[in-house]
C-alpha cells in the first residue's frame, strides 16, 4: 500500500466519507488483527501487528481533518516546516495577540462567559480555516494549503490553552 488512502481503498482527497472510512478501517482490522494470528508463527504475528499498527495510524490520520490536510500536503511534496517555519501574516499575529490578551483577562477575572465567547470565536475561526484548506487542497494548491495548515495549528494549540483555562475555572 503506497499511502493511507490506498490502504483503505479510498481516493486521495480532503473530503472523505467518514462512514466509508470507518467501514474500510474495520475491514482492514478484521483481516490483520493480532487475535486472528494467535496460533501463527512469530514472524506472522509480527507482520500482523505491523499491519494493525499501520491501519491504526492511517485511520487516526485520515479521521482528523487537520492531520488529513497535513498528510495530503506531505503526499504532494510540501514540507510544512512546522518546527522551522514560524512566519505568519501580520493580521493573523495581531489576532493571536488579541486572543491571548482576552484569555489572560478571562483567567484573571475568572470570567467563564468571556472564556465561552473566546471559545466560540476560536470554533468559528477553526471552521473558516478548514474551509480555506479544503478549497486549496481541492484545487491542488498544496503549498498555499500548507500555510493555512500552519495557521490552523496555532489556532488548535491556543484552543487547548482555552480548554485548560476552562478546567481550572470550573474546578
């Protein structure tokens, strides 16, 4: 199998049928699950385990829109440069600063309503970023999609901070 899509006999693309992915995953797992190889040789067990692991990784990648977008870019030769490329558009950086200030203010004031508003804004931004990424990927504009993916990664990471702030305030 050349890639995750081929493993599940799906056409490569950002838009996928979740039910089809789930069914394909169950079918592959049914064939390679280590329990089916309980009486097999050690080598056969090892191969089954490798296939089961590969199927799990492929499924987790394709199931998650951000991971799926990253994978499509990688398949098409785009190095996202996640560790080394931190350049972002000024407008996006300004938005990040505003969000960070809003989070700091909400934490300091122990203001759940402000956190909820910030969370709603982040969800709207996430959806908009995913829509942009989907459109770029459908047009085979993988490098441009990579830029949007990097932005979405920042939004996701900030969303995790907001979730932690909720946990602290609700405890």
